């Protein structure tokens, strides 16, 4: 496995692979890898013959009050996991090389960035779109995989690729959950033993929404009220948002359509957790979009 | 010569060229080609073995009050010129394919876009950075050539490339002038016979600045006052800006340093003309940066 730390070296490596006719797959991560990330890589491998993974905690996607400094890191453990998965190259750039003196370019996917997490995290998706563009230009992939747990991020990146005419196929990977239902996230490591129990409220809300839809409830407000009550019945919880929206535009809806995204962000203690599901009408069996991981 | 009208076809063509080991050169234009443009292509040919030229009047770099609708076009004449130059491919996309329904991504080179023309043309450089990024991702060049007549545009694009880690070499080409000194521009075609005479005030201002520097004047305000007088002594003229600034950051300076950009925008009748020169101290012979053309 090649561990590559400079931008130039990574670009040269990818050029060589492309010239040799390889199909490059790419999974960007912020490290502290869990099963959700590894699933992204497993899926990527089905679409490429050369897999590049990046580990980079991207400072510009964190707000000033957010957890950049405390974001969990485990480079040694990450590299072990990637070796076992036979990843071909790991790109681990330094912040000072990604954002050198004079850096001043911002990439904004305007409308999609304003909904959901964009409201409580201004600038977050600009940071994501900017770093993803850079990482794509450095690793030069044919295909890249992102987790559906960050559903809004996935849609922002799909739009980014279309709008910039980047010749890259984007694949969304289902959410991966712990046995008790909690969506996998590097930030779960922040949770105390008691908070970890409260964190189950997100998946339970999702299950409840599916159940209510099955029973014929299509009024989003009614479902939302029930979810609020459920979440707030747990200690340490604070709701950031619970939103029903169009899966493509992320614009809010009042009534469940054929396909509606239910997305939520909940603080459990100081930890902000997100989860989501696609609610599908006219389907007898509501398959949850399982899976997790990614940036 | 391949005339390519769809994005997919252009990307496939460039992929094929790259896989065959060709070095792709690229010159983006808005058409109505003049000698300045042809000079960009001649220079590009020195750095590549496959030359792609685009012709696209980019709507998003025009302000609502600007000349998008009247911008001069001559597709037939342009293609004739490009054929004679043995250009390998001409990319002529349609607006509806470049900016389809749902398009919403903006690329901003923040600081550099705010100076000079950025003040009187808000959004212009965002439009330029966005379309250039798209055109680069479509034509996939190794090297691209831009005219120094649009000095700010050239610096914005240099920064864009660095900040986005695009693996493309940018070459700046000297301004090309008419025999009487007027910098070549597609917009010169707007000028009436009388306005055409007044338009000489830009090059005359540049010559005067070089002469004053040679005589030891390094106070920008003193030079600016003389230039203003000169320009306003011609009929139909109206000054948009006359600025002395750092060639890299485009930040204004008061005293001429080793290397200072003198840039100006002047309205002659309804036509907005720009011109610039680099003033170099400690050089006995002040070589003007000749040349023109490009977007």
C-alpha cells in the first residue's frame, strides 16, 4: 500500500495508473475509520481496479465553534485497516499544503447547501465542496463513493460534479448501523455510556416514521410531533432539526410524496448526531437506506 | 478539424488524445476571433501537440446591464480562421448544455476578484472562474493560454488552478495591438469612426506612464492625474478606473515598486475598453507587455 503525503506525488501516481488503463476508485475520509467507511471501500472496489483512500480532517468544513481540534484521530489504526482491505494508495496531505498562503477560492453549491445542516452549519458545505473538488483534482478518480448517512453532502457532491462537468461517477452507499441501530459515525466516540443510550432515539424515530406511513399517515407535521416527543423523552437530547424534504432539491414538503427524505440532527450532550431515511409511499415493505461513513 | 458541440463528445475526444499520449493545449474564447486570439493559439502550439479552442459566449460572466445580447459573433469566419491555423478541435457548446436546469454551483476566487474590473462588474469573475473550471473539466488540457490584456482574469485563473489543484499549466500571452496601439478586442467593433480615434487614449496613457517613470516619477497619484487629463481631453471618454497595483495580489499601491501593474478601464461612448501594462523600475528599457485576446 502506497502512503502518499504530497499533492504532486499523488497526481503523478494517478496519472501513471490512468495511463496504464486502470480504473481509479476514490473514498475520501476524515479518518478514525469505522465499519461504515470500510463498506464504502468495499463498494468502491466493485467499480474500480485501483482504490485510493484519503485521510484528511478538512479544517474549512468546521465552524469556529465546532470540533475540529477534538475530532478523533487514529492514523496508525486507520492504516492497519486499509492495509487489510488491500487499498492501493492512501493520500494523507497536510493542511498547509491543501490551504497554502494566499488560498482564496470558494466553491458553493448554492441552493442545496442552504437546507438541513446548512442552516446550523453555515459554510460547512462550501468547505466540503471545495475540499472534494481539490481531492478529485489530486486523486483523479473515475468513480468515488460517499455514504448516504450524509445525505445532503451526497446530493451536494452529485450536483457539484454535474455543474462542474467533472468526469467522475458518484456512488451513494447505504448507512451502516451498530447492532442496536445507531448509525456509525466517528463522532459516536464522543458519547458517554449514558448518552450512547439516548443516541438510539434517532433510529427509533426513523422506525416510527416508517411505521406511521405504513399505517397511512402522510402528514409530515403529525409524524414530526411524534418524533419530537420521542426524542425529547430521552435525557441529554436537544433537537437541531427534523425535516421532511424532496430527495433531489432538499426543499421541505408538508405531505409525504412517493419518495421523501426524513433527515434529522440531534444533539446528545455536546455531540451532534445526524441520521436519515427515505420514506417511500406505495411500497409494502419500507426498506431503510442502511449504511454509513465517509467524510 | 473536429467541430464538437456536446460536452460528452468533447470529454471522450480528450480522453482518447490523452490515452494516446498527446499533450493537449487549450485556448478558451468567446469567438469573433482577432489577431490577439490567433496569437494565443500560436503560443499554445509551442507547448502542445493537440490544440483545442472553445467558442462560447458565457452568459454568466455578463452583468444584467452588459452586452451579452449584442456581443459580436461570426461563427463562420471563426471556423475559417481556426482551420487555417490547423486547430485540432473546436468546442462550441450551447448555453442550455453548459447551464442546464438546476445548475447552482459558483466558484469564487475571492480577494483577486474584488479589485479593478471586479468593482464595476460584480459577479464577472465568478462567472469567469466557473466557466473556465467547466471548460477545463470538459477539454482536459495539459496547458492553457490566456491573454495578458485581461490581466486580472489571468491572475484569477492562475489562482483558481493553484487553489483547486488542477493539473494544468497556465501561460500568459502578451497584448497584441493594432498598428496605432489600440489593444485588440472583439469589442473594438462597437466603436464608431470618431470613437475609434478617442480609443487611442488608453495606449497613450500607458506610454506616458512609462515615460514619467523613466523621468523618475514614482508617485502613482501624480501619474494618475496626468493620465486622467489625457483621457478626458478626448471626446466620448469616461473613466471607469485607473489603478496602480501589485501584480500578484492586485492590491493598490501609492508608490511604484520594482514591478507595478497599471490597469485602466475607460468607456468610449458606450464601449468599455480595458488596457494595462507592467511598469518596471530599475530597467533602462521599459518593455511594454504586448498582446491581447482570449475570453
